[in-house]
């Protein structure tokens, strides 16, 4: 049976300030998979993420989503996003942050918003006591989890994560990786994750997409590990890469 796609990118070209970042990028996101997106600094990973979200315009190419019947559509589906910094509103409590999309997009009544926000908090490993805290009162790991709860507020089928374990200690990073895998299974999520964390790539990702020379190389970790491109070889088979692969 053919894999069920949730998003397809065909021949995407993006340019910023006259510089081409993506030159004919094509790939699919497959339902239920976690895909890791890696690349060198300035290769255009975050730009690609923002383009897929519709926050940046692309020069050429097409971004397709798939409806419930599996048919291509240009109508975007609901996408949850966890930004690298968390991007929580500092003047709002954790609960109020999670309620923002529920009020602004779903237009739910305050009581239901609070009920859903509390449920999402528990889902990501926080507690009801964290509902009234402000972002300044949270640890780095708690900020990531609160932001993740907000990204899941509207029950998206597709989740984008931008450097989700950046700034976390190894124990917290491993716990967050485990949480993502648990949520993937429980919520049937499809995940696209920008990351430099080789431990996360090895532990979590079903496939890896590497941005190199303005193109995308996609495959399983085993396939990418054997790829002859010099940058890919250095990244995955360098000293740190070899240690992770053992």
C-alpha cells in the first residue's frame, strides 16, 4: 500500500535579497512519520519552514496539502508550530497563551478554552498549577512544553518543530524526544522537525531531509548516512556523528 501523504512540495524555488536558497526542492511528508530537517547555517531550513506555513512567498513551485479523502488541495490544513524560542507572550500566563488560538481562530467560549488549555497542559507533561504561571517563571524545558501545548490547541494533524531541543540539557532533551514520539502515536501526528541534534535524529526521526547545495536529499538515516556528498558525509560520519551512530 502506498504511503499516505499529508503535504507535497514540488520544484520549490525561494529567493531572498537576490540569493537563491532553494532551487527546485521537492519532497513529501508522509502521514504518521517524523521527518528531521537538517542543513548548514544559512542553508534555508527556517525559510523553508516559514514558506510551508505561508509566512513567506516562494518564487516558483507548488505546495500541496491533502484532504481527508487523500486528494491534493492548495487549501492549507491546520498546522501546529513550535518556534525555537517558544514565542510565548510574556504578558500572558501559560494558560492564556494556550487559549490564544482557541479564542482567535476557533472562537470558543472562555470556559471551554480553559478546559482545553488545561487538558493540553497535562498532555505535554505540565500540571494545572502551571496554568497561572508566567513564561518568566518557567524553566527552558517548561517553556518548550508550554509552547508545544499551544501548538496542539487546535488538534493539528501536522506539527512543525523548529530546534525543539535547542538549549536543553541532555536529560531534558531526551525527555522531550520521548514526549514527541508519544504524542505522535497518541494523536497520529505527522511531524517536520528542524534540528541539529544528532541524538534526536537517531532516536526520533523516521526519515531525514538534508538541505545542501540548494536542494533536498531525503531518505532514512541509513540511506543518508551512506550518501557521498562531502557535507552530508562530514555531518553524519564526522567524529560526533560516528559516536551517535554507534
